[in-house]
């Protein structure tokens, strides 16, 4: 069990929050700080924060920076890494980039050795190049080709440039209770040598020569929202805007073109808000892509009789429609470099 410090945050709790919930949030903050102090005492003085722009990773950034402010001499460097898949849901992408720029101007953290980075997938690995250029079918549960190409590889490539063996810890916002699959992976990691306990989930990666810590592992959704709406803003952090994006506390963010889920409930919630109704064509296009590519007739049939990649005419049609959608919305959905790469792949076919 980690020893929790007393806190002087109680005056920050607003009257509309009862003392039980207020004290619970303060305890959660202390647990998270104690977890970060734990890895600092183990010699991990270079902190890398994985940031997505969602509520959990935003809370993780704030708690981590506040902990670092209490250990200015011990923490040598902090890097925040945001992985932009280029098909992020526009409001959350906009918030993430705004939040990062806000940190650069925030006087509260100006003494921290703080850096931020935005990673992008390599052009050959980008979503539209794989789907429309190479002919990959839309990602699904049995062929989820997107996550590694769009997020994991770009982030790990960036991490390798910064990681200091046995001194770097990667700080994530994962929590128990987000999903059964994720809970299973977290528990499995613990059974393989991770250290689990109240306020602490830690494991070491032999491959990266770095530690992983999830300081908010035991926070629930209410803890997160109370922190973002009441405490973090009192410190000057730009966190209240998230409430206007989520349109419901249980919303989970991903890519607007995600075809792994049957229904994109997140985009449905977001586009139900007046300020985001103009994004409904994105939701419609995602459904259109999923529908038009599900038929056997849209695929090249392999010699063994199994459906292979998408037919060229289907990809040409979808690219034309995507470019038209981009023009209609007046927002960047696909870059000229990606279009060039796609057409080069078509010529090589």
C-alpha cells in the first residue's frame, strides 16, 4: 500500500459537490501522485505522457504535471506525445491540439522541462493509402490492421528517439472499468510481472527498456469528470471544454472512420450537438464505405476462392467521393501526398 500525502485542495471543491465525492477525488489525486513518486524513487526521472485528447489522457497530463511541479529538481524531462491518426474525430483532434498549445502558454508549468510532439503515420501506412491504394478491406475484428499502423508504430518510432534506458517511464491514462477487453489485458500484465495495488499499476518493457505506469488506474468516470470540471480548471488548465464535446459522460472516442464497431455511437452523439451537425456527412460516408465494401462482388477473388483486396473500380469510386466530401465540408480529409501515393499504387497494379 502506498502512503498518501495530505492535500490542501479541499477549498477548491465547489458547493455543488458533496463532501463524500469531493474527498474521494482528493484521495484519487493523492493516489495518482503517490504512484508517480513511486517510479521517480525507482530512478525514472524522464516522463513520457501518452496523450489522445480524451478525458482520461487529459486528466493524466494534468496530474502528472502537477506532481512534477512538486519535484522540479528530480524530474529531468517531460515529453507529451499525441498520436494523430489523421482520421481523428474533428472536435477531439481540435481540442487536443488546442490543449497542447495552451500548455506552452500556461505560466503555471513554465518551470517544467516540458516538450510536446505530434506523431503522424508514415504515408505508406496511412488509412486512405492502405484502404484505397493497397485495397485493404475496412478494418474489422478479425483484421484490425489500423491501430498498429496509425498509432502504435508512429508513437514507438518517436519513443525510441527519446527513451533513456531504465530512466524513462511512459505514463498512460488507462483505467479499469473502461471495457472488459482492456481490463483483461491489464490484469494479464499484472500477472506477468506488473505491480498492482491501490493507485499503482506498473510494468517494465524489456523491448523498449522503459517502464509503464497508469496512475489513474482505479479512477472511475465520476472521478475523472469531477477532476476535469472542478479541480483542473482552478489550476488554469483548459479542461472544461471537454464536457461540450462528449455529449454524455460515457462517450468513447476513436476515429471517425472506425469500421470495427457496428454503430458509431460516438459520432452519432457528437453530430447531435448543434455545433457539430455539419459533420454528419462524415458519419454517412463511414457507413457508405462499410456498406459498399462488404459484398463479395467488391473484392478481388483469390485463386483459392476467398475474397481478397478491394477491386480497383471500388477504390476509384471511393476516392472520388472522398475528395468530393472534402470539398463540400471545406476541411482536410486526405492530403495531396496521400492521393499521389494512392494513384502510384494503382499504376503499379
